[in-house]
C-alpha cells in the first residue's frame, strides 16, 4: 500500500491539476455496502465474523464495514485493529515507525472467520505481515481479505477476497486513500509519484 501523499505535478504523465480522484465519497459508501453484502453471503450470515483493520485507514474501513454488517444482519460484528509494524520485512530499510494499536475483540479470534481490512492492496507484503501478526494472537477458522482498492503489482501470492475497485496502475503512479475520519474527506486519488523510494505494501 502506498502511503505517500505528495505527487510530482510536473511529471509529463500528470495532469495539470495533479492527482485525480478515481473514487469519491458516494462511490466509497456504495462499494463498502457491496462488500458487506458479499461477506454476509459468503459467511452465510456472518455469525462468526471478526473484522480486523490494518492501521491506519484500514481500521476506519473495518468500522464502517462493521456498521453496514450490523444493518444487514441486525447483530453486532466484532471489530478491532491489527498493527503489523514489527512484522514488516523492511524494518531495516526504513526509519523507525511509530507503533499503532492492536485491539482484539473480547471473544478473541480462535475458531472465528477473520476478515482483514485494508485500504490499498499493492505488493502484498503488508498482508503477509498481518498474517504473521495474526498467527501470534490466535488461530482463526479462516482468514479473508477485504480491500478498498487493488492496484496490482503483487510480489507475493496474495489475493483479496473482497475488492471495492480494481485499479490498474503503473509503478510510477501512486494511490492515496483519504477518509473523513483521518483526512476530513472521502476520496481515492491517483497521481504520479516522486523519485523517492516507494513504500510498497
């Protein structure tokens, strides 16, 4: 997942107005509703589903999905967060990262269907780290993955079970998700990255 928020507006492939939105607030709401219905269908009611968001924006998306699942099923769906910082395989190549919070619902994850939630699926390395972190916490019945955007360029054999939008990109492009809880608005922006090394996830 690409966390960069700055773009090279002078790149010849960039538009004069800089990053362009590919999803707006109503689009994001619609795809989350669709994903929630897909989870209910595949989980046959979502009775044992636990949602774990990957910080930061994955946590907000997980909470939104939990609210939509509650609307559909009329029961609360446990939701938490899973920090993967210490499980990343690039710790030695980047400055120290601030730890986020891991919050596991009170009933735990053993024997449950855990749906990991993230904003952008890119190389797959974040999800590999999340699976390692999950292994240290408990033993779920199964693990699935829901992402708002899949931009391709996988480096590991990881595939999302639920995708809001498949967005083919080049490696010179960046995908930035902004959510109201964190950024004051809901949008997905496609831009052109600077020459700095990319934070591939």
